[in-house]
């Protein structure tokens, strides 16, 4: 073999091994010979050809090499050379997944494609529609292929927020629940101490520490905090102010149970939280997901394969850097080892570092800003050349991926075929399965928390005066008109003790809304007329309702 | 009582109350027999020997019928009370065209003027001579 070939053979051989060019039978045989020091022209020529071909392919492929990810339980997509890219998500080497892509980038299509593959392989799955109903259309598909998936809208849940997981000590659970509630209700950090104390006291008074399964409700927490007038004022005020809207919004129908549904980790459930406020969503997520995480960690499960997948579409409220520590974010470093795989889809790079650090599979689609590209490029370890190419390369359905475990750790490009779902699921649809008749222990909730009648929906024909919400001055005005029939309208300003302009505006408004009718009447001898107001039946009914309410 | 808010509450009731204060006999919806059936006079007032038929109207449409009812009830006077001066002028024009020599004395007032007339009770002291003779003829 010529001397110059001997000199550069080592570089060529190293290059070939690094890029996996000797993985086939012939390549392995050649490598074995080379390692034993047997290098002839045939071995040199063969390996050199492979290296040259690979270099040419690299030039053609650009900065992103063709990935060699051929094994795994999930198909991510197709490489530029139409090779299937597979990776391990659920296995012991599996990991959480985060997808960042702007609107229209194809992240929902990718997420759905992954969910269709992964959910049937897990014993349990929580697919959470936080903003839009992206997972709900998958339910008919799953059911058609024999996968039993439930669909539960947020307001159909039956929650016992303080329910302690079975294998967990209530004393240990209380501080974690307090931290989660601080995050769920956006409370100041010091409020967790007050909540911790209140929870322990409630557990003691309800007998939970002695083993009963009759848990306090959030309404009991509210009442206990309200009664603690000697507590830190800021924390107490924040808890009361932030909890009240959630308690009124979700109400006893969702939250008023001493014992309610189990955590459902053995079910595949789509949670439809679209249409709920941020705090309502956080409260429900805390109640459904935190017990699962805590129970598995406390059970001592370690390095388990993924048997529970948790999916968050539009996960910005969860992964945002503005969220305080605690809650779901605090559990992400621990839950991979207990068999939980989490999937996050976000539109911007406002992602707390803890999520980027713990998601070994990162996928970036078309983004809306350079900052988003910069954050993901840094997290995925892209070269400057690769980063520069991203805005031009990434179009809807094309992604840059990085799998930091397994045989291939370089970033790669792949595309996801567009899949359309032909079936739609109407809003409000519920498939409750075994939970429909699940026995629950309903709590006695004070009537102050009963949902007001104004929350019920009526057509225009059914609306009554109380539902229109007449103000006190309007009711007084109507009462004066009924008591003083035939009185010119100008006299009511004085009777009402308001200015003439205000009285006129009030009169015009009540006429426009159908409570009054105007008539012209001559009340003087000089030919001028005055406006006399006639109360309509609507006004009479409104006064009757107001009087009944006051009785 | 038939009629709407203006008819009943704004015109008839104040007049009735005003007459009652002066000691008159007031009958609401006084029935009258007509050739075509029965009718009702909104307010029938009798004070001493004077008979008043009072009709509250919000338009000129029923003026003719009011005149017929008042004549059938042998009223000395017919007051047509309307809400506004403008309507009073319109009713007056209609009444002038239709007035009968042997019918009751017809007066058209806006409400304010009607109430003023009630308070000036001197018209109630005696009736015109022509009406007296007619009444005597009827009684005999």
C-alpha cells in the first residue's frame, strides 16, 4: 500500500467509525482487520470510498446530517431522504418531549401523530386540552381502533382537591399540596406556610390523620383561612381573593366532595379544559395530576418504563418562566424515573429552564421570532451554520429535532406528513365511562357558594327583569312612577334626588329597554304638553320580583 | 274598565276624583241603550239636576258614537276630554261639522282645562233654559 495511503488511513478510519459507515457486515469485517493492523489496498479503497461518498452526501444534505435513528417505540417522521426516524420514548431510556413551534407550524399535527402512536402503548394517558380542543377529535379515532379513551370536560369532573393518594402520608402530602395550590392560585410564596398549617389542621379535624377517607373540600380551606384573622394579612388576603373566583366558577358541583373520583392513572382520558379560566384549569390540573406524581414517587418506583403519558397542548401556562416554583414544574425532574412521560407543545420560547433541561427530546418547528430560534438552538446544541439555516429551512410540517439519548445525538431535520381528522367532536361532549356513576361523598356546602341564577343561560324571550339586573336607582325610579301616575316626568328628578340630565338619561334608557312608555299630556292651560310616563308590564313584574327578593 | 293608561289613569280617574270632591254622583262605564245595541259612557256625572256625560278620547275616531251615546242618555252636556290641545282642536273641528241642534251641549277640553272647569263649579248651579224645557217634556 502506498505510503501516503498509510498516513491518512487512520483519519479515514476514524471518520468512518464516527459516522457509522462500518455498521454493516462488510464494514465490521473491514474494521476488525484494520484494528488488527491488517490494512491492504482493498480495505483502504473500500473504506475510503465510503468516506468520500459520505462527504458528498453531507455537502448535499447541508448542515444537518441524515440521522441514524431506526429503532424506538415512536416514529417521529421522515428524514429528507425519506427514511423513517424512530426514537425511544417509553422505554427505560425514554424521555419527556417538548415541541416549540409558532402558529401554523404543524406542531398539533406532530403531537397528534405522536399521541396516536404512544397512547395505545401506555396503560394510562392524560391528554389535556388547555386552550383549544386539539386532542378531543382523537377520541373517535381511538375508539374506532378499540382503544377506550374517555373525554371529560372540566366542569364534568368531580374533584376532592385534598384527597390524599393511598400510599402517601397526609402529613407528607400537605406541604406538597400547599406548594401546588400556591402555583395554581398565583399566590405569594409566603402563602404556602399558611396553607400548610390550615391543611394539617383540617386533616386533623376531619380525621384524615387517623385514617378516614373523608377529606376537607376547598370550601373548608376557604372557611378555615377566613377564620384565621391572626394570620399574616397579605397571605390570608391573597388566598381568599384568589380562591373565591375559582370556588364560584367551578362551584360545589365540581369541587364539593369529601371523596370523589380516583386519580385515573389507569385510564386514557382527554381533559377538555378549553373555555376555563387559567386558575380554574390550574386547580383541576393540581387535583388530577399532582396525586399521581406524588404517589408514584412515594411508592419508590424507580427507573420504570413509561406507562403513563401526560400531554399538554398549548402548554405555555405550565412551562412559563413566570410561574413560581412548585406544582407540576417541581415534579418534572422526578417523574421520568417513575414511569411518566410528559409531552409539552408551546408556541414561544418562554420556557422555564427546568423543562428544557429535563426534556431530552426537543423539537423545533417554524417560529415567529429570532429569540425563539436562539433559545432552541442553544438547547439543542446547533452550530451557527445550522442556526442560520433554520428560518429558511423550517416550513409548516418541517422540524429540527434533537434526541439527547440513544445512538444519534446530532440535530436532524425531519418532516411530518399532514394528517387530517375527518370526525369532529361537538363542544361539551363527554364520554365519562366508568366515572359516570362513580360513587362520591358529597359535602354540605354553605349556600353562599350556590351558583347564582345569573349563570344560567336563557333565550331572549325567557329573560326576566331580575336577570337583566336593574340597578337600585332604576328600581326606585320605577316605583316612583307607579306611585305617582300622571306626574310629569320633569318632577321625578326632584323625587329621585338626581339632576335633570341624569333623570332624563334614566328615563330615555328605561324607555329604550321597554320598562316605560312616554305619553304627551297637556297639564297646563297654555297649550304646552308634558311627558307622562306609563310603566309597562315589564316594569310591574320587575318591581314585584324586587319586592319579593327583599321580603 | 276598558281603555289604556292614558284613557283610564290619566283622564278618567282624575276627573272622577275631582267630581267626587265636589259631591257629585259619579258612575264609571254608565250603560246606554242604543239602536245598534248597548254602549257605555266613560263617566256619568250627576250633580243636583245636571247630567254630564264625559268621554275620554285619544283620537277623533269615536266622536260620532260618543255624541250618539250622550243623546241616548239624555245628558245635558257632553264633555269630550282629550290629552292634548292639538287633539282638542282636531276633535272640535269634527264635532262642529257633526253638531245637532237637538243634541246635548258638546264641549271639547284638553285634560288640564277639564280639570279647571270642574273646579269652577258655577256651571253646575243651573242648566240652560232650553235644557230645562226638554227635561220637562220628557217627564211629562
